[in-house]
C-alpha cells in the first residue's frame, strides 16, 4: 500500500519502486518466489509463531501496485480514472486485460506516454487522466 500511496503523492516514481521492492524481497521465498508473512520463518527465533505461507494477502497487495499504483487507477462509478506514473527504474510496462465497466483494456505505460486500448465491450467508456498529469483530461 505504501507503494500505491507513493505513486499517488510523489511527482516521481522512485519511492514507488523502493516501497515495492521493500515489501516484496524480504518476504519472497524460493523456488517459486511465494510470499511469507514474516521476514524470519524460523519458529524458534521469530517469537514462537508460524508465519502464513503462502501469504496470499501479501501477493494481492503486491499485484495491486501493478494495477493501481503504476496506472494510478482509482475506482469511480462514472468513469475510468487514471493517473499513470511509471518508476524511472522501468522503461515500460503493459497491463493486459484490465477490466472496468464491462470493458477490457490494455494499458501500456512508458517513460513519456501512456496508451489505452479498448479491447472489448459494447458500451462507450469515459476515461479521465488526472489533472496533475500534464496530458490530463477526458
């Protein structure tokens, strides 16, 4: 959640990237990079508790950074609201099959441009880009 908040509040994406890594790397376990609930999984040294493994809530929070943090998606009933901000550590990022209002979209972010492709759905969709963005509007 810190990563998503940083994406919304910061004019650059460095903090978003830092929080994303900090929330994932200490909890990630090989061989499949599944999340544990604690940084220390050893029962005897972590206060005598068993961590949740696989920590699905942690996975969900991480994935929301990819859908809500980088795209700046915020839930609105009458429009799809985006405030895209790609961390400088990534040159581009594509979110495929994003669903909103009965439609499906591919959202491609790069360092200087965001492209939204309407892939399916019968109804027209109003899309708003945040006024904080220099290319903002409807």
